[in-house]
C-alpha cells in the first residue's frame, strides 16, 4: 500500500532528508487526491504559486479532474491539500514539543492513519484525513528524533567573510554617528542589538516597538523594494530579479539568520519568484511553507524561539485581523495613509498580545501612536545609515556628513519612544500561563479567519 511504503521509506532515511515530502506527494497522486507533475520545480510552483494568466481555466480543469473521485464532489486545489498537510506537520511538532507524544502514541496514530487509508474506499475526504494523521505523526516523530543544535567551532569561509564585513560596517557606523544612535542604526540595519543600552531597550519594550530593533519582514521589504527600484533602471527586469534574490540571501546571512529574518526572507523570495514568473502570490500559503521549512530543519524553533513565534503571529495578524478591521473602518477617512498604518499596527499588536503578556509580562497602551510616529521614518534612517556606514568605509568625513542627517532622524525616533514610554500607564503588567497563551492566540486567529471570510462573501 502507498501509505505503508511511505512510512517504511521515511523511517529508513537519515534525519534532514527530503524524502518524506516527495513520497507524500507521490502517494497523494497515487490515491488521486491530487494530480502531481513529475518535475519537482513545477510541483512546487503549482502548489504554492498558481499560474496568474489562466486562473479560471486552471480552476475549471481542477474541478473536472477531481470530480472523477468516486462517491464525492469534494474538490481541493493542490495548494489547499499541501496547506492542510503542512498545518498537520506543524501541529505534530507542536504537540510533541508542548505536551509530549510518546513512541506508543506515535505507533497507535500511525496504525490508525494506515487503517484509514486502507479502508477509505478512495473517498477524497477520508483519504485526506488519513494523510493528515500520517503527517501529524511525522511531525511528532521529527521532533522526538531531532538532535540538539550544536555550535560549530569554525564557520564556513563565506560566512566568516560576511561576519568580518558586518563588523567593519558596524565600526564605520560607530565612527560616523554618535551613540546611542549608532547602536540603534546598527540594530535596524544588521540586527546587532548587543551594544544598544539597556535603558533604551526597555523603552522600546514598554512601547511595543522592539520589532524596529530586530530585523524583520519590514526591513526585508524595505531592502527588496529599494534594490528592485534601483536596478530596474540600469538592467533588465529578469536580471534585477536575480540580483534581488542574491541580495536578500546575503543580507539574511549577514544579519545572523535569526528566525524572523529567515521567515521574512523565505516569504520575500516566494514573492519575488511569483512576480518574476507570472504566478499568483498567496501570503497564507507562503507563511505556512516558511514555518514548515524552518520547523523541519529545526523542530525546536516552534516552542523555544520567541522571535519565531512573534514574527509568525504578527504576520497572521496582518493576514486575518487587518482585513476585518479594514472592513469595520471602511468609512473612516485615510489621511496620509495613516489609517492603514494604524490598522496594521493594531492588527499585529492584537495577534502578539497574549505572547507579549506571557514572555514580557506587560502590554503597551502607547504602541499605536509610537508606531505611527516612528515607523514612517525607518526606511529613510536605514538608507541614510547604510550610506553613512558605506561612506565611512571609503572616506570617514563623507560618512560623518551623511551620518549627521541619519543621527537627526534617529534622534527624533528615539525621543518619541522615550517620551511615550515615560507616560503614566504606558504599559500594563500581567502574565498568562503558556497554555492559555496558545489557546488565546488560536482563538484570536480563528475568529479573525471566520470574520474575514464572512466579510469577503458580503
């Protein structure tokens, strides 16, 4: 049977292999749950980036192909099937890491999933349920058999060179811009937070603006947009696309490849591929794929990495809470696009609120004005800070000249944050148990998802 062959091949493979996803897709194809091309690139593209130019004909073709499944008219697009499977994998890792899944429980679930496949009578809904159980089992087994990360004594030569360049650049910024502004700019450019004063970190915590100090999707977006905008004028769009891909990868490595940066880089690369090859970009599929890839290589990141959790919850807030708030405030005036910025800030803040309460034991009441007053200036500070550091490497007085403007803008941002953090009741202090946090986050996203679908059908 396909399910039995799938797992016998899976557990005979060394950890870190790509065999399980490939076998799973082939098994789905064998059971006619989906139809899969043999070429892995087109498999990936068809699942996550449906063709942009023929979406309607593609949907009709899928409906016709899937109606041949006996006894049911239930149809799924291939992206839906893989989306559910990735969610099941992530759920398996979460269950094993949060509450523990023993070998006996894994074996029982494995047998149950195989029995479902054997006696499904080729019904699509039952087949998918069986594969979801098996994928959940794989996630739990992946966590239970994952090795603890081991720090390497020596880094690859390429990474070592990037670290040297990063250190030289930070030194140039420090010479061109006074402190603590230099440390702040190094933080938003390279994620280097070790030299930022403790009291400055605290005021960012009280105003829920620490995401500015950490490299995140916002920083990746600013860099990708700037690179693309600059390159399309001097080279063909296809070449500019590949240069942007290389820049994002190098930037990810240069900043230390933290969880939030890797997540943003994967989603950014998917967006670039979709734009470059005429495919539709689905942020929902992209974030699940990014999370599943990161968890596959390091299963412990799901529960034990705060940056990973905050990054993904913030994006989920933008995906599901923001459309709801936008619909509720559709009649409100949007002055200088401040409404959109405010709604995005509130959406992300609502999504991460339970997690912030659990880890940092406080909830900011001034997050909205802080983000509205500070975020619009981040791209300019990043650009000027980069030019200052680069200019300082070439000719120090040039770096200091540009650095003066960067210092002035960053000083405004820091003063705004310090002023808001000093207000009475700038933040409330309380804490939640982790189980309540997980439940609250799940309920928030689920409620937002249902409301989003409701408003989209109106």
